[in-house]
């Protein structure tokens, strides 16, 4: 009689890994859903993103069209948020301005985070003189207030939206580098990293396959919070005349142009100020919620 062939044992490691990841994400969503402030922040952020994307379809007027006969009008049925000193519709300018502000916030954060992550991982993983050199560079950058450093960079490069992105991203680098370095030092000490090294894995594989995936949580939280800071910095630079230049409908530029008429037409500065306030509060609330949801020590 032929003996029954032995069936290979089922491979369960991948299934277990997928199950663990699924449980982790379910726990994350449950924590985030219980945080009402985070949901409110996410709603505000999502609303502004939708308004920015569909601005050409939602804007009732041309944001750049000058109509001096309609200047300094208050809110009305024709101009819901009134007009500015050149008769331009404020609602239309706010909608198009959301595109500029959010673009600067996201691009500067992505650029600064990318450079900071590379520096932080290299610093934390290799240590020694590489770590000292990178951290001293970060200390020098952190010695300057963010707005002053951004002003210095824009002064050298020139006033434009692109240079504002570069300036704001430059200041984000040391913050991300320090966060990533600390997280890398913690993960590098774990036993499974030593086991992977003993198996002969290359440094690039260890960094990109085993370290970076395990330190994404603080990076995501910091990125969300930094977008709000980037939007404020960009608006401040435009307010000072060093950022996006007129007639572009940037929120900081709108504030600067309306300050001369704040007594006779306060709505010119009121609505851009409220837009900046809402989007910054939204990102901060959402970032705080992400931090609580991604923190394994949080039990609530």
C-alpha cells in the first residue's frame, strides 16, 4: 500500500501579520472616532481641501477682476462677504486663496519632512561623527526663530510663492530630523534589528524595510501639526510683503491690503483672518487626535 503523502504545513506568518496590522488599524480608527475634537478638526481640514479643489466652480466672481464702482461694499446678496478696496469679491478671493495657502502648507511640509527624515535616519542609525555633525547643523537652525529664518531666506532668494515654500521647508528640516533621530535610536536597539544585521542584511534594507515603517507615527503627527505652522508662516511673510505677491489672492496678502481700511470696512481683514484661524485650528485639532490615536500608551 502506498503511504499517504504528507501535506506541507500551512504558512501562517503572513496571515498573522496581516491580522495584527488589521487589529492595529481598527484600534486606531476606534480611538480617533471617539475623539470629537479630532473629528471636528478633520471636518474643517476636509472642507477647506474641497473648497480649494473646486474653487473655480464655487467662486461667484473673478477673484482678480477690479471694479472700482463696487469697492468697500459690505456683505450683500451679490457679494456674500463684501468687496475689497478695488471692488474684488472677497469670497472668490478666499476660495482661490485657500489653494495657495494649502499648497504652500503641504509642499513645504513634504519637502522639509523628506530632507529631515533622511538626515534623522542617517544620524540615528550610523551615530558617531555623522550624528554629531547633523545634530550640530540642526542646533544652528533651531537657534533662530522660524519667522526670522524664513525672512532671511526669502530676502536672499526673492519674494515669491516658490521661495516661501523653500524657506518654510528649510525650517522644518531640523524638527523632523530630531524626531526621526530619536525614534531611530529607539528602534535600532531592538533585538530583531540585531538579528537582521547578523543575517547579513544591508543597511539600506534595514532602514527602509524595518526602521522607517516603525517610526511613521510620530512623523505623521508632526507633519499634520507642521502644516498649520507653515500656513501661518506663509501668511506672515505675505503680510510683510515677502511672500506671495499681489494681485494673487493669498490670505496674508489680503490681510495686509485690508489693514488700511480696517475702521471703515473691517470685513476686508475679518474674513481672511477667520479663514487662517479655522484652517490652523483644524489641523491642530486633527494632529492632536492623531497623536492620541497613534500613541500605544493611550488607553482611552
